[in-house]
C-alpha cells in the first residue's frame, strides 16, 4: 500500500460514531458477515443519483477496507439513477489522500483507474446507471448513499437487500473557497465508516 495512503488510514476515526449512526451501519455489517460466514461473494453497489461523488468515494474506500481487513471475495461497484461523469474533485481528493489515479479513457464521461498499491488490481471509476452491465445483475447489496436516490428507487432488480447509508453532498461547496476542505472531510467520513464496517467482520475459520 502506498505510504501516503497508510498515513491517511491512520487518521481515520473508527470509535466515535453515535449509537444512531452505528444502527445505520449495522445492517451492512450483518449482510457482509452473513456472506463471509457462507464463504460467498460480497458484491456491493453504492448508489447515488448522478454516480459522480459520494457513491464513488464509498466504492473506493469500501474496496480498500475489505483488502485492509483481509476479508475475502469483496467486490465493490457504484452506479446512479442517471449517468453523468465522475466529478474531477473526487479524483483530486482521493489522490491527495494517497491513491494513485489515472485516466483510462478521456471522454465526456472519463474512465479512471484508482490504485492503492502498484501491484493491486485498480478500482475502475466512471459514471454509470446502477443497472449497467458493468455492475452485477443479481446477488448484490444495494447501498443508497443519498436520500434522493433512495426515494427515487423503491425497487432495485437483482438486489438481495437495500440499505440506506446516506451522506451530505459535498457538491454544496463547489465553486467556493471551502471546496477542498469539504470534499476531504466527506471522503474521510465515508472512509471511517467503511473501515468501521469491515473492522467488525469476523473471518471464517479454515476447515
């Protein structure tokens, strides 16, 4: 893992969540634990309206948390209720926090590779609808990272469970002097919660 990213992880706060927030995160913990106990694939799609900010941050940090805590078979994805583009400030923020990010395709909807280690398989980041063929079509957990997407999608085909874990949109800071701070704080908030979730998972004992 990149040293700068290790330093960011060391700053995460995993013990200071309110009882209310712990209750929000518990269904996700329970779902991951059940699949871990059954030695099943853990497929999670993080969903937000535009698949441009929060859902990407959650996808990247959850994938890394699974690796960090050595939880097998974790595959994280993201999607939206509509396709736009990954907002450049998200990639900039993750780069500042220690990831290595480069464009695979430079179009109106750029495709990014997000790496946490030189030899690791990258997370592929680009905006897409949650039912894109890039994502799993069945046997996945849908995590709703914004209340609008949660309200707009009463039914998600293929999802075994649907869990709201919503965050404030950092978009409110766009074009203001507070933008970098707000994006960094939102990223760290999401990272802390994803690391908290995976820190609670008990690995199966080998047979």
